[in-house]
């Protein structure tokens, strides 16, 4: 069983799998699966692959899910389903977009050297003029090189939804599940929020303090402090050398 088949198998075991399938069908086809529709006979993998073909980008997926959930009665439950869909499919879209961006960059940098290029001045430095230790010291990354590994490390220890609520609260405003519109949280995947936090916090100490300060202001502060510690520990390698 390959990686994505394992993901699909885990999704099929979820208690809200019927809600997830209904929302995918509704979003892709404007079709509501009532009690007569056999959702168990419709593999989640087939629905996700179809969604990837129909909806061209992650931003469009978020927009369509949000639009369709707003048409339903049990919006809180379906925003949670939308969140699960985004977190499952989001990395696939992100990988596609990164690959397209890299291909465009490669096309831009593949050029033929002209005679003028060969006349460019080359500057040489004496050993004493250059600090090699400074060059070797890595700076804080401005991107997450292996987002799946980071996300998996966090998800092994805490609920991805708990992590998203803490991150969202640290970056935007205190999120209260009881009185806030879930669409605001569902507009982000976990990867989005982790990257925003990385870019916002110049040092690991700042990141760690921001997570702990935010956790103290949320309901169940001890639980959220643990969530913050897990996130900080997982992100620490991105700051090594700073």
C-alpha cells in the first residue's frame, strides 16, 4: 500500500467520513447525496482524485468549500469536514504549485551566454578578506523544505486542529470555536500557518515565546502550552545556526 492509499484508508475509518464525502460531491457537482445514495460504495480516493482534476488550485478549493458550506444547515460540522479535506489535499496542490514555480524558474535561468556576458568583471578576494565561518553559518530558512515531515511530526503528538487553532491565534486573533466563524480557520491549511509563523519570528526564542504567550490566553492553557511546545520542537531545526 503506497502513501496516499494509506491516507485514504485512514480517512475511510473516520466517523465523519460520510460528511466528508457529501461535501466533496456537493462542491464538485452541486449534488447533495441523500440517504438513498450509497456513500460506502464510493471510495474516498476516487472522490479526491476527481476533486484534484476538477478544481485547479488550492485557493479555488478553499473558495468553493467555503461557498458550499455556507449553503448548509450544520455549518460547524461541515467546516470541520472542509478543514480535513484541505489538510489532506492541500499538500498535493502545494507540491504542484512548487513544481510549476521551479519549472518556470528553470526556464528563466536557462539562457545562452552572449559575448557581452563574457566581459563581466570577476572579482577575487584574498583569504583574509572573506569570513568563511560566517558563510558556513546557516541563516533562518524562509521556507519549509519538507513540509510533510514537519506536519507529520506535529500530528504524531497533537491534533492538527489544535495546532491550527493555536497557530491561527498567534498569527491573527484569538480563535474561539464557540463564537467564531469556522470559515476563517478553514481558509488556511496547517502548512500555511507554519510558514507564516516561521516568516514572522526571526529567532527560535521569539517563536517559542509567541506560542507560549498565545497558549496562556486560550481556553485549556496547559493543553495549549503542550501543543505550543510540540510545534516549537518540530520547527527548531529550521532555526539551527541562528
